[in-house]
């Protein structure tokens, strides 16, 4: 603890605390060097909310592995969080193991389950052409109920970085603080598709004609998402309405509204897949693709 008051922590608002440097995007996903908060996040929240970051890390782990992102403290990339996939550095370079079924398979003592929707793998393929084997697989996004919290956490960190510490402390973000810290309330985010570029891009925030918002666009490994940090997410609803009028990309809102609690009780697991009936989107002039 230090003797002089510090900037209130953007998560718990404490003013006397052990300081820490927050990586706005977890290091395991390749946090850019300028995406740190040097002040304003206490060590307790920084460490204590690590389990929320884990949801984001797990979700993007296979893509981060393919992209060769080094993990915390320079550890080599790997895939540990998926039941049907295993990635690690082998003797001859990166190795990825994927169990297409039908039985369990042991890889270096690790049991790999057959790929199925229950393991988060929605489809897979294997083909050999001209001596080159190609393995394809489709991963479910949003299986982990903590993913929305992780996206909100990342977004409020970005907001603190871009608009300043005081902006992030605005009471209008208290609800999202509770959501991230305590899983209280409901926040969702939009997935707008992918640009196929395997890069992170943090676009400028966009606001409504009367300064509403912001909606915070986040592109991780080429996958475009957007989130609104105000309670009720009014700006996200406006964006969603606009997207519905257009028809270029597929998109969906995660978690799917109304599905969340029901499925938690019924199956213990949840899947969110873009509903083809809800296709429509092209980002307008000030949206992320512009
Ligand atoms: Zn704190």
C-alpha cells in the first residue's frame, strides 16, 4: 500500500492500493506494446479478474497458436483449453493435434476427446491432395459464459486508455463494472464477421448523431466485434437496427438474448451460432469497416 491516494481503480474504485500495470488485451493474445494502463488498476483487481481474461484467451487460443503469438513470460504458444485440440511446441516446431473421433485419443498423456459440438468444434474435414494434407475445423464462439464479461473488460480498458481515466470512472459504467466483476446484469456484444487478416485492430469508437454511445469496436485476429458499455446497451441496439437494414455480412449478438439463462439450466452448456435468418449487415460509413 502507498501512503498517498492514487487514481481510483477503474474496477473497484479503491484509492489506496498496490499499483499494477494492466495489459488491456491479455499478453497471451499478443497485447500491443501501447495497450497498457500504467495506472488506475489495483493489483488486486488486475490479478483477481484474471479468470475473466481466461475466457478470452481460451476462445482465441487456437488462432493465437496458429499466429505464433508467444504467451505470458515468453512461453511458447500452445493450445490447452480445448477438449479436442492440443497445440504445443514439438521437436520439429509447432504441432497441433486434433481428434476427429470416434474414440478418445491419448497424446503425451493428455486425453483428447472426439471433436463434437460439445467440445466446441462444430465441424471438421480432412483431405489429401497432391501429397498435402489439409485439416479443417470450425470452432464455436461464445461457449464460455464469461466471454461477454471479458469483452466488456477489454472495452472499458480501451475506453480508459483512449478517453482517459476519468471517463472510465463515469457512474454510467458502474453497471458494466458489476457485470465484469460479479457477473451481475446482462451485457452482450455483436460479432460482425471476420476480415480474414489475423490482426488486432482497435478502431475508433463510434457514436450516434447526438453523441450517444460510444459503441466500441474491437477486432481480434481479424474477428470484428462491437460492444456498448452503458446499461441496457442503447447504442448497440441502434447499431443492430442499422445492421438489420443491410445485407452483406453475417453477424450475431452474443450471448443470444433470452437464450442465456434457459440453456444454462437445461444443458449446462451453450452454443451461439449466427442465425442465418438474421443475416444482414454491412457496416455503414462510420462503422468499423469504413
Ligand atoms: Zn481495484
